[in-house]
């Protein structure tokens, strides 16, 4: 029996050696069925070690990477030329290794293909997202990926970040991402997705959500304010309707939100004034109207406020011009009629821009005829009383609202900041 076991061991090792000489990985089924003697223990782990891989996870990753490599026919930075040999962690550009926590094995934990400009017929992400079973992040900005996102993404136990921005994805929103329950970073900007963004996206525990520069067209979901995201960028789409009142629920989390260049209409809800941690609020280039809600004076951390190219009217509130951190306030191309002393100081200092409004005595305003035409049929707000509500003011009895006008604003504690959302408005 001892001679037979020795002979079988010799045959197994010889087969593995031949695979290694040819630069190939032994078939997984061969590894899994090789045993010594009748009913002996599998030789998988020891044999893998003789093949030069640090772990069976890396051996499997090798097969996945080599299969994907064949699909890349355009590689201007010669990234794929580094995908040679067995030392994936050291040599393969774009692949990042780490240890699987519960297995204590080295694995491919991340993919960074940003700005590689890979191309090829039917270049999809499916093979990598299915085959690399321990991924924590997949970043592929500025390539030419297409196709669908596999539903198997739900099986990635540690998957936190997905960046498919500036690729060739199209069709409806990729609902498959909803299965990745641990995502904290989702970037789908600069593709040609269309239709609607499902409300469930705003229930994911994301820190960052970028869907700008697509062709989404829908009313903003009422659940929008349920997102725990710090950075929310919906710009340059075709969203319609008003900003949901639920936005006030993001009071303790939302830092920056970009609604600019959509087709939003109606009046601004007073609940925006509850965003006590927000530093950027941008609704430029929409069809919004009404006065600036008095609640905006509660935005004590606001730094950049953009209301340009809408149909806002009445005065620019002095209390808003007195916000302590405000350094860029753009209110151009509206129908404002008055600015007070504090606002005039901001104009003088270059902080506030009110060009092309209806403010008497200031240069570069609309014509009288243009202003008269607008005010002859001035839009009104359905919840006029809420425009005077100041939620951060004590003893606000004179401005009390009906219970139906006030919405709960409970929110979760905020994670650490991630970056500036205006950077998302460029593809790379």
C-alpha cells in the first residue's frame, strides 16, 4: 500500500509541475479530486503551495484575470502586460491584495481600473465581479465597459464600493446593485442610463451616491431624504417635479447636494433649512420658483449656495446673507426684487451675484417689461405659510405650522467626509 501511495503522489506532483511549466493553472476539479490512496485527504493546499501561489484564492483569481485579459483588445497604458506570472499581489497593476478575515488567506480584495481606457468587444464587468469572490471595491472610471451588472454581486461578502462612471452602460438603472447591501460608495455618473432611479437606492446605507450626467427622467422619489449619504449628486439629468419634503430627514448626514441642470419645478420646501450640516446646496438651472424660505437662515454651515437660472422672487433675505460661512452665493437670472444692507455687502465683496433680476438701482438687471410680465402672472406656493417658518428659532409661536406641514427629521449619525461633490461633474 505504501508503494501505491508513493506512486500516486508522484503522479499528482508531476501533473502540477507540468501545468506550472506551461504557465497554466491546473483545473480546479483536478485539484479538488486529487487524493493519496483510497479515501485519503485532498492535496489541494499543499499542491497549490508548490505551484507558487500564496493561496487557493489567488490561484482562482489568476484564472479569472487571464480570461478577462483576453477580452481587452485596447490597452493604451499597457496595463495588461503586467498580468503575467504568479505573483499577482506584487506584479499585476490594477489588482490589490489583502487577507480574507475569516479564512486568513491572501486574496484579490480590490480592482482599480480608473482611467485605463480599456476597450474590447463585449467588455463587461461580470467575469470579474463573479470570479473575484472577495472583492471589497471595484473602481473602473473612464473605460469602455458595457453590458449588465451580475446579480451575483450579492454574494460578495465584503463589497463596499462600486464605481462604473464614464463608461458605456445604458438602459434602465442597474437594479442589480440593490443586492449589494453593504455598499457605501456608488458612482454611476457619465453613462447613458435612462428611466428612473428606484426609491430603494435611497435606502441603501451609502456615504456617496453619484448618478449625475445620465438620462434619468422621473419625479424625485419621496424617499430621497432617507438616504444617509454625505454627498448626493443628481445633476445634469431630466428629473422633474419638486424637491421632496423628506430631504429634511437627512439633517444629520447630508453635506453636499447637487440638483443643478434638471427640470425641477415648484417651490423649495422649508425642510431644506433643516440641513444643519450641509455646506453645498445647488439647484441652479431648473424651473423652481417662489421666495427663498426663511428656514434657509438655519443653514449655519452653508458655504456655497446656488439658486441661479430659476424663477425665484421677492427679497433675498438678510438672514441668509448673514450666514457665517457663506462665501459663494449665486442668485443670477431670477426675479428677486430687493436686497438689504448685508446682502449689498456680499455683492460688494464678490460673494453674492444677483445679475439679471428685478432689483431697482443695481446694474445688469432685467428690463422693466420682462419683470412686469413675470409678476403679472407670478407663480404661487401651495404651502405659503411654511415659507416663514424658522425651525432653528426659539419661541417661534408666531410662525407655528399646522401639524401636517411639519415632517419628522430623524436621521442616523454621519460617517466621515469623503470629498467634494463638484468633482463628480467632470468625467475623470
